[in-house]
């Protein structure tokens, strides 16, 4: 999970840093407060960055969770993959991998749908 946290923080920081400086300067000339600049300029201009970061984090988080289950778990899909490999049950391994792929695809598509809804109303 720390993998996705680091990527999220760095990507959002990069998005905040490349926000249009002229818009911020214009808001400052109209005596806008820092919170107003953040809520009216910086956050709305970084909504695509936020959704793209969420899409990347789906994969990273699943990799982190499964890796943790490989090492210390007594249950879960990662455990089933390791156990299936140890007892030579390829069907158990492949079923677990297919479940992970379907889960990742569903999570990714839910973010895509949420992004389309949010961008349409914004």
C-alpha cells in the first residue's frame, strides 16, 4: 500500500506544481485567499490527474496486497496462488489469477465510469 501512497503523493504534487501560473496570478491580483486559489483553481484543474492516479493505483495496490499474501497470509488469492504452485494445482493458480484480472478490470472500469460522470457534471 505504501507503493501507491508514494506514487499518489508525487503525481498529485506534480499536477499541483504545473497548474497554470497565470490563473493563480490573476486570482492573487483580485485578492483571492490561498484557500480560494486551492478550491477554485488548483483542485479543479487537477481532476484529470486525480483520476489517472486512481487508475494507476488500482494495479499497484493489488500487486502490494497479493505480494503481502504471498509472504505471510494463510488465506486470500495470493495464498491460493502460492499454495497451488506448491501442490502443483495449476487450476487453482489460474483461477486465482483470473479472479484478480476480473477484479482489476472491474475496479478500473468503475473509475472510468466515475470519471465520465464527474467530468460531465463539472
